[in-house]
C-alpha cells in the first residue's frame, strides 16, 4: 500500500495549489448561502407567528416540497427545523456540483491530458493520484464543515444548539464525501472525462428525481435516494445518526473500490469498454458539424432525456399546487368557485415561473458545456489536425458555438413541453396554450443570451470560464430564494433570470427581450472574433 501511494503528498500539494481559486470561489458561495439562509429565516420567524406560519404553509405545498424537500412533520416549527427542511437538498446539490468535476479533473483529467503519465514516470505510486484526490476531498470538506458550523453558531437560529449545528455541518461534510467518491469511482471505470462527468451527473439527477417523487407521494421510500438519506437525518429534530453512518459507509466503500481499480488497471484505460467503431469513418463525418454531432450525441441525448423526465416529474405535481386554495376553508368562505379557479391558475403559473428558471439553467449548462469544449479540445491537441486542414478557425468556432446554442434550445424545449403538457393532464382546469407561448418567448432568448456570454468568454478570456458558472448560479439562487428571504423585487435583475421573473403570469417585457437578443448577437460575434486571434496554446 505504501509503495502504491508513494509521493502522494507531493501530488496533494500540487492539486491544492492548482485548485485553490476554484475551491475558494465555491466555498464563498456555499458559506454565503448557509449564512444568508439562516439569517433571513431567523429574521422572518422573529417577525411574528403569522409570518412563520405562512412560510411553513408555503414550504409544505407539493410544488415547494418537490423543489426543496419535504418538511419534517412536527407539532411546532422553529427557524432551525425550517432551515434544515429548505437547505439540505439544495446545499447537497450545490456541493456535488463543486466536488464531482474536481475529483474527475484530479484523476481522469490528469490522465487524459498526459500529465499523470509524466508524473508516473518518476518515483510516484500507481494509486498516488487517487489518494491525493481523496485527501483533497477530505480537506476541502472539513474546511467547509468548520465554516458551516461557525456560520450557524454565529447566527444562533431559534430552536438550535451547538450539537444541532455540528450535526448539520457533519452531514454536509459526509454528503460531500459521498458524491465526491461517486465521481472518483466513475473516473476509474471510464477512460475519458466526458463519460465520467456524464455518468456522475446522471447519478446526481437520478438521486434528485427519486427524492422528488418519494417526498411528494411516498416519504417512507425517500431512503432509496442518496440525497434522501440526509433528509432522513432530520437535523434539529430527531438527529438520526444512522442515516449519516450509512452515507459514510457507502463513501468508504466507493473510495476503496476506486483505489482497487486504480491499482490494477493500465494508465489511460477504463473498466467500461468503449465500442471500437468502424474501421473507416463515414464520408459524412468530414465536416466539423458532423464530427461534433458524432462526438457529442451521447451527451446531447442524455440532456434531452433528463430534461423530459425532469419536466414530466415537475409537471405531475402541479395538480397539488392548484388544489391548495380549494382545501383552505378560509378561502372557500371568502371566494366563490370562479374566483378560486382563477386564483388556482395564478398560483400554478407562479410555480411555472419558478420552475422556468431551473429549466433555463439546465439548458444553459448543456449548451455552454459544448461551447467550452472548444478550448478544452484545443488544449488537449484534438483540433491540431483539423487546424492544419482546410477548415478555418471561424468555421471551427462557429460550429462549436452553434451546436451549443442548438443543444441549449432543444433541451429547453423538451423540458418545457414535458412540464406543460404533463401539468395539463393533472390539472382540473388545463392551462391555455398562450402560457406555453409565453414560456418559450421569454426562456429561449434568456438561454441564448446566457450561452452567448459563455461563447464570448471562450473567445476573449477562456481562463475565466469559472466566473460564468458563478454568475449564472448567483442569479438562479437569488431568483429562487428572493421571495423566501424577502429580497428586493429587482434583486435578480443582474442576470436574465430576473428579466423573465414575471413570466408566464405576464408577458416578457419587450425592453428586456430586446436587450437579450441584441446582447446575444454582440457576444456571439465577440466570441468568434476572439477565437480567431487566439494562439492554440492559450
């Protein structure tokens, strides 16, 4: 074992230095979410019993339970219980989006770039890379947990104590370890970062969807989802340690399995074999768009299927959202049937508006991944042969950019259609098609403008790509939590999420529509011009 891990410490120090900025940005985001969430909820509960009851009533609605998780069933709610009910699922997903690509980049990514081959030529053990990645995961998670604990202790929410804050922080650390080791395992099973990332995100999406369905209909089955294990911990109420122990045990087994595979496989190889393909490529692959379709079709298909499934599941809960007012005795006394139906429709449209931001984020992620692939393929040398042939740099960049835009629009369309028509099948009063038109009229320009911003970064400042995810993530978080945390009405207007906030209750504002279209065109042109002036080594 020592022989296999020799000089893992040197790799650990190199990884920590290389990933310092990336991890610091994520830590700042996560700490801000924890501190602001706890502070805003504490202020809301301090405002009086009526305000706290309204918050709890809103969070127990089926649509909110689908988004954030089911609220624990207790007689009296306090700030700490509501905080855990809202933040557990959301924080786990954010943390997974941090550690999963980090673990794959530190292992399979280093092999794919040829860096690990040079390192292994020296006095470095076979499992040193995966050991260094595991230790970095442990160190980063421990730092995150300490900062969580300090932040929660400083806010001192109602209904909490140091033990509750410690257990919540520990649970988030174990969640980091769980999803980080899942990515480590896929990095050893596959022989390229693209497939490893895709499989990791598929597991994360499946865990979220299973939790979503079971939280609404069969809460006793939520334990089938890894995310559900942390919900079953019931922080600040029962504090079930068995759920955290299960997640920690699975993390250890996953890390051990990944290490065993790394010890026995060849460098650059994977356990999951790829299809050999044809001995001679088809003639239609001679164009850049055709080559992109051939290499990205698996990722594209995965995003499409995921968008349809996610849209169908989210649409299936709209029936429960529309019946909230009918089951409220006070509203039934005040309003007549027609008014109740109109109010129900407004509530359903409000939930569609909240879901719209998530579908825009999914579509943008799918499209920007393709656009960012341009510089990554350049850096790995995949485009060297193509650059030496007839295709110009403009042709190559436009092919990547247009494929990214199309991927984003198709993923968005598939998700929205599944959401709208599945929702109409469960609503007692189906929504008119004009609202579907409003959804598309607002979201398509938003997706295109977001992706165009990513395109501009690829062409002008490719090393600042991580700032794009920070920008989009901050906009989505502010838009989702704006009402819950009592943020100003226009707080989200620094991103397109804020510009489409009132859709589909209202039509998208024409001014913002023009801004999105014009900015998308300008940014797209800047991305093309910037790539033409770049050196291949950038």
